[in-house]
C-alpha cells in the first residue's frame, strides 16, 4: 500500500503503472473496493496501467468503463500448462476445479465445492465458456471464408480469361468471313466489268461488226454472273415475317449455324444464338435449314427457348452450401439472360452471412450482371440480393 500511495503522488499522463494481484492480502470485498477507486484515480490522471487480479469485481469494472479493457493469458487445464496466448477483450477464467480434479482430488469433493460458488460467479464462468466457443467458431468460419474467397477469385480469373479468348475467336471469325465476302464480291464485280467492257468493245467497232457467236459469248458471261447473284439472293432473301424465334438458321457471312432467340425488330434484325455467343444479324443474312438432323436440333432449341421464357424471376438457395449454390446460380443466370429477364432475386437467407458473401463475390464482375443490391425490407432485406441483368 505504501508503494501504491507513492505511485499516486508521482503519477502523470506519461506514467506506466504495473500492479500485480491488486487488492490481495485482505478481505476480498474491501480489497476489490479499494482497488476500484485507486484504478479510478489512475484513469483520472490519464496514466497507463497493466493490472493483474483474480478479483471478479475488477473484471466487471473493465466492462463498465471506457479506457479499461479485459485481457487474459490462456491456460490449458488438461495439460496443466500455459499456452502463452494473449486474448484481448475477454477476462481470464478460473480453472481451480479442473486443475484440482486433474491432480487427483476426489470428484465428490470437487462437485460439493462447485455448489458453494455464488450463482453470479457460475453464470459469469458459463458466459465466458460460451464466448470462447463462439469466438473459436467465428475464427474457424473466417478462415473457411478466406479459403473460399481465394478459390472463387481464381475461378473468376479463369472465366474472365476464357471469355476474352472466346471474344478474340469470335472477332477473328467475323474478320475472316467479312474479308472472304468482300473478296468474293470484288471478284464478281471485276468479272462483270470485264464482260461489259468486252461487249462494249465489240459493239463500238462499226466497221467490223462483231459476229453473232462473239456477242452471244459475252452475253452468256453476263448472264452467268447474274445467275450466280440471283441464286445467292434466292437463298438469303428472307423477309422479316419468315423469321421467328426457334428457327434454326445459317448465318451467311460467317458460315455458322444457330437458332433464333428473338426478333425480328423494326429494323429487321434478329438475335441468333451460336454456341455460347449471341449475335445480332439482319434477317436477309440468314438461311433457314430443314435437314433431318437440323430439324431435331431446332426442336430441341425451341424447347430450351420455351423453358427459358418461363423462368422464375427468383431462385431460393437457402440450405445449400456455397459450391452447390454457385452451380445453381450459374445455370440460372444463363437461362435468365437467354430469356431477356431484366432483374432477378437470389434468396440466400441471413444466417452467418457466408452464403451471402459467396454469392456476392460470384456476382461481382459477372458477364451477365449489370449491378446488384440488398433487397428492400419488403423484398427480404439482407437475406435477398436483387440482381439487375445486362
């Protein structure tokens, strides 16, 4: 006490005070009361202090006052040894009963001793046990989330790379087919110009009129060119009324087949699904196909289209683990995009928040997703994510 009195006299805001077993050596109630007011004085002078104690009253004091924090050094009651792990924010828990039992004290005696502990102390002890268990579960869940987040990030990068490769391939195909079409038309035009020029030259020589077979030869060449153009026109000249969703078609300029998803619009444009790509094409660039095999494909595509058009605008993932949920979302977003749905609701529930976090990490940067948000109160709040699609 003399040392403490001397400390209080010299105390200022730059002081660091170390006190071991504060309030010990006297009646516990009186010792705890005296310790509290001395701590108040140290706190009042804005000094820093580290205090060790077994007094429960001081532990309660730390919960009730600002600038005072509980802490404990963990102890393993099974191995009867310290773990050297410091935990901030939680008071230490007495292990007297566990240690006594481990050292061989009769269990009946230990149980009788437990009954003599005040109810309040027992409740505090149980509360500390519960807090430690929850802290352990939280830390374990946090580690699992970190691992899952890293895995999802890797998958996202792989999908982004695959998407870029497909986009480059699509652009390459379009450039190649456009060049082929340009070269073809250029050749046709050159041949036509050459034939016309030959005919003009024959007809311009008034002195030596061309023979009939020479004129006929030039005319036949022009007719042949015109016939090729007409045949091409007959194959591709489809009016907007003839094209409808579900038709299996050939896109002339890129020589790729697919099925019509939507259209035609006022400009005569339709959307054609070619593999995983959707292309906007003029209806006159399309050729309907009706072979046996293509008919089967068209019927299957029509069934798929009908299914997509009747897709629900919400999906319920409650009770699913993250892996199952993300697989369902992937298929669901594909169907929703195909059906031109503008927005959907993903129900993941509140729970621990792990599923919500996994869903949001997946949606972030997704090709079909324009934006997403928490549901409004009437929509389900934090238990629902509302997604706006592109």
